[in-house]
C-alpha cells in the first residue's frame, strides 16, 4: 500500500433527535446538544477553522480563517439555527430547525443571507419515533437526495444509505462500535456494493477521536491516510481547541487549527 497524508477540513455530521432506543418518550429524548457531543447546557457555539502555519523553530500559529460556523441552542438543548459565515463574518447561509412535541427535529429551512429559503431537509420517523429517513429538497421543492437509516439491536445507527433523486443507492456506510459505544470502524460501499473506504478511530477519555485511519480502495493501488487530533478542553469537558495533523511516517504536519467559543445558559 502507498502511504500519503490525509488533507481534510472537519465535516460536521449533525443528526437531529436520533432515537437511541426502540421506545422513545418525552423523558428519553436526547437533546441535539448531547447528540452533537456537548456537555452541559450550551447556548451558543462559534467554531472557526484556521489554516495551521509552521514558522521558525517549528512554532505553529493560526493562518487564514477558512470557515466560521455559529450554532445556537435553546434551554432544552434543541438546535435552533446553524449559520455559515464568510471569513469576514458575513452570513453565507443559515439553517433553521423545527421540532415536534417530543423534541425531535422534523424540518430544516436553509435560507440565504436575505432570509430566502433555498432548500429544505425533512426528517421522517417511525411510529416509535425512530428516525428512518432524511430527504433534501432544493429551492424549487425538487428532491435532491435521501438518506435512509438502519439500527442495531441496541438502537445505534448500523447503516446509512445515501440515495439520489431517483431513490437509487449510490453509497452505503456501515458502522461498527466499540464496547463503550464509540464508533470503531466505518465501512463505505459504492453503488455496486464494492467496499471503497474503511475508516478506523481511536479516542481519548472524553470520547473524542484522537486518531483516524483511512484505507482508500478507490485506486488500483490502495492508499492509507493517517490523521491525528489534539484537544484543549474547558472546565465543562467540551473541547475549545483542536489541532489536526497529517501523519507521514514519523512526521506530523499540522493542517488545521479549530477553535470554539462556547456560551452556556
């Protein structure tokens, strides 16, 4: 296998109100903030991703800001909005969330900087309030894509199927878990059911990934990419700074510095 460093901008996969048991009630509802990995009553989070720059004597500093995301929660831990900002802090677009009486996310409105709706995401649940499907519409109310969910016998997501506008599967992700409930592996299959990627993870005591290994089988010669993460935490146990490194042999090259400013209720 050929070894190369992995260059990734952190991608946040946010799932509204995913049920963790087969009999979900108001009391058992898992707040979005908990699903998003936060500890305590978080009110607002501003996350900024910077390019990591190495200067003399291997000193690392923040370079250009690449991405700014502001997420707002209410006192119940429900996600109210997520705003994507330019590097000048102008609004690019914003997602607004709606919830039902159980606290489950049912609809996202995606609006531009003039508050015009440019897309919608709908969440469909079973009669037991288990999330089974998400589908995305464009500004003209045409379905762009669907994501279908399967669960294991402990109520954890075991598979995500990504479907096109014609409801044909173009990618599947299968999840395998550690005994503590963290994801051990993610297996990715293409539309021909051929395994194209395998992701493996290791975690710290805060259940944050400290290493990520990607086995990429999309080329004739498989490749392996290693990514390491280092964190600083606040007194509540939420990380406020994350540095992402690519690993090439014994050499760690910093790629991104991600900082979060958290406001609590």
